[in-house]
């Protein structure tokens, strides 16, 4: 499997994991049947989809490390996380049901 296809596969697995986790009813947590005052099931759905590109970027870096193409210190985990959070915040805003316009 090509590196880009492997990275996409990893990103899809992570996206699915978020979708499955939030869809399971767990007392005390947001789920498909339970929202909180300022946090809704739909926030998690949007976050899972939007985060997929950051998951793919992280997977590409991880694959490059495993192949010896880059050093683990050069992955830039903090920047990947920062970009992911920024992307999520662009698409949805916790505490409101309205999506970014």
C-alpha cells in the first residue's frame, strides 16, 4: 500500500473511532441520546470529520519516521495538534448549535 493510502487509512480509522465512541451511550457523557447544556453530539461529529486531515498529516509523519525519512524530533506534534484544534474551531463552536458560516 502506498504511503499516502496508508495515511488516509489511518485517518479514516481515527475518524471512525471518534464517531463510534461518541455514539455509544455512556452515563455522564455526551452521546447520541445525551447532550449537555453547551456541548452537543453534533459537535463531536463535526470534530471527527474536520480532524481527519490532521490525522492524515500525523500518520504521514509517523510513516516517514518509521521509514527513516525524518527524525521523530522533526514530526512537529504540537503544530499538528494546534492545526487540528484550529480547524475544529473554524467548523463548530462549543456552546452553540450554529455552525461556522
